[in-house]
C-alpha cells in the first residue's frame, strides 16, 4: 500500500467554525490555501488562536500485474498512527475533564488544550508518565491562569473516566500526585508552563456563583477585606466572602447550596456558611477559612461579639429541663449542671413525656 498525508487538527474554534475563512475549518477540509509553518503550526486571524496541524495517513490499495509489473491504484482509506490516535484521545479526555467534571468555561478549556500541546511538544510524556499526567497538569494550570479556585488533589481524583463521542464510557488509570507535582515543578523551571499564584481579589471577581448571586457592593467589600492578609489566596477569598455577606441571606431556595429546613423561613434564603464558602473556593478548607477570618478581624480592627455570661434563655431551658426530668421520675444533680443541652433536646423529652 502507498501512503500520503491528509491534515487534521485537534484545536477548537471559539466561533464554532462559522466564518468562511476559518483556519480550523480550512485545516480540517485539507485546503491547500492554508499557510502552515515548517513546525506544523497554523494561525487563525479570526479567533487569534495558533494550533498544530496533525495528519492522517491515506492508504491506497492497488493491484500489481505479474507480467508487466504495472500497478493499478484504487480506493483510499484514512488511517492514523498509534501516536496520532493517542494524542486525539488525550485532547478529548482533557475537554471532558475541563467542561463536564470541573465545570470550567469554554475559553479555559481552550487554554488547557494549548498547554497540553506545549507539554506534548516538549516531550514531557517521556519516561513512562503518559498523557494522563499531562492532562491533569494542563487542566490545573489553565484553571489557575484563569483565576479559578481548584485544588490539585481534586483534579487528580476527578480524572478517572471520560465519555467518548460515541457515548462509550472509558476508565482512566489513576496517576500519582507525586508525579504530577514533580512534572509541574520541572515544566515551570523549563518555562513551558508559567508559575501562577492568583490574587484573592481575582478569585472573587472570577467566581461564577459570586457574580450571579452577590451584589456589587458585597463583592467590592470582600475584595477590600483581602488586602494585607497572608495565606493561600483561596482561603483569603473564602474568608472575605463569608465576612462580606454577614447576615445577608444570599443562598436562595432551590440552589445546590440550599439546605432544607423547617424553621418557617425557607423562602427567605440562607446565610453564607463556612461549608458553602469551602465549596465555592475548593482550594481550601473550613478550618483554614476560620483562621483567615481571625486574621482579617485583627487587621481591620473588628471585635468579635461574645455571648453574655448570664443568658436568660439558658435559665429558661434549664428550668424546663428540670421540670420535665422531675415529671419523668428523675432528678438533676445541682452540682453537675447539664452542658450542651439545647431547646430541641428539651422538646424531645417533652414529646417522650407526652406521647
């Protein structure tokens, strides 16, 4: 069989290949008017992206006459080498990870594809790493470049499977966090990927949930609270959002962060909590957020409101508890007052007494 090359690319056009002179469309159709550099790079003047033109191998079948030796060529079949097939699947897995699993925007997914192409060209997959490690590094780096709060461990744990264009689910072998971190450090030293440490104010400004559910005043207040605070930008941003929201009921009913309650104020929404903030900025934890809130209070000179020593409500609860226990035939030890007893605990005892 004889072979020649037909071009195909792995880039995605942000304009969905609508323009007639789209370079991505021209590359896929094999148009010879497309200018391709010697390195295999092509440039699209419409969307401003630069991409690599890959190739299929077109194999022709033929019949050879034994007497004359004349070859009759017929038919054509496009085939890919193993390297080309693996690269195409790698880009598909990366797109599934960015858009479906991590919920990133289309532009972030395109940045991740460009980073993955650079890692492939630099030979970062050599040494037994494979493309899966490169996909994790590309997705994490693109998210941080775009000021998105992601945790490297979450990206590694999430990249365990993908769905092909035919709808078939395929599992992905797990990768070592140590190998991922080592590759990130190595590529940052070589200059293949940038060293990114986003600002806390940028994380707040680029958080989709904050932009859709919080007012401009709350977001501006949160950005002001991030100034002068040390620590990871994710924890600072989360702490600033919690303090800026205050008593505002910003979690509306029906949202994924809303918890069903029976307090009678379900339609009023719920306040921002540490647990929700840790989900909005997944690169931190509730314990770290609490520490950052303490630092912000010290910097801003905000005093913490403490509960009064003698709380009348506690005395009422103790009185009701003493009465219920006595009606049930028991007695409370006055030298050992009950600690941690709440109004709900007393109501449970009252229901037991009066079934």
